[in-house]
């Protein structure tokens, strides 16, 4: 592979996305048909990809399920999660381990984005059958008075970012909306919705 082709793959993986087919690999890297044919025998994809025609044991997908019809993600077992297309023993245990790292579990379904290795497609599949019905209670920090030491207790905020948040707050004489955090240098914009779970504006 050329350096350009390898860089394309690296850039794709930096977005926490996974290559799950030969076709996707070629679309991302733009390698030639002949090269793809040469390396394809060495590819190894997850079982759920190679058995993609298998029906989910939940039955026909129903996108109209209400919250009352879903299973509480904070109480779900590994066996229940494994019934979702794309979730095997490895990822079901990873979801539960991440959930249980918080006393009280998930605050919101959006925290599934922080489970390493879960693609957006798999998360979408999970949310067809699960939702957070018993969210962990969180006392939100007032963004306009929170100290750097308090801010670093929030996922995805380190001390450097916390100090920059406080500095911009002083320059602006206060934030009028949490979304203004995206103007802070180095702020992880893709994690804004998760960070918002811990903040308020008073």
C-alpha cells in the first residue's frame, strides 16, 4: 500500500470507525482491484459481519418501539445485549463494564459513544431495543462558577482544557450557553453532548 492509502485508513480509524468489509476497505483506501484481490484472503472480520445475513434473535427490526417497550440499558444483562445484531460476548461485556464503572450506570444512551469499538451502526441497533429508563442522578455543575478542579471530574475534560474553559469564561464575563464551549481551543466538539450531561447554565 502507498503512504497515501495507509493515511486514508489511519484517518478513518481516528474517527473511531471500523472497516467491516472488503468493499469498505477499498472505498476508504482507494486501493486497486488487483491489490484488493491479493490481500483480501488475509482479512478477518467479526463473526457478525461474516454472518450478516443472519436474522437478529429479536426478530424483525421494529423502529417504532416506544421507550416503554425497550429494555433498561442500566439493567441489561450480557445475554440480552448479545441478541442485538453486532453485539457478541466481547462487546456486551465491554458495555456492561463501562456502565458499571459509574455508580448508578448510564445517565443517557449517548454515553454508548464512549464504549470503545462500537460503531454508530451498532449503537443504532442497540437503541432499537434498549434505553436508559433509570438514569444515574448527576448534580450538574454551573458552568459559570465551576472551578478547573471541578471541571476535570467531567469525562473528556483534562486540566489544560479546564483552564482554557475558565479563561474564556472570564474574557466573556460568563457563558450564555453551554454550546459556547465549542469556541474553546482544543474542545472535543464530538463529545459536547456527553459533556453537557454534567453542566448547567445559571
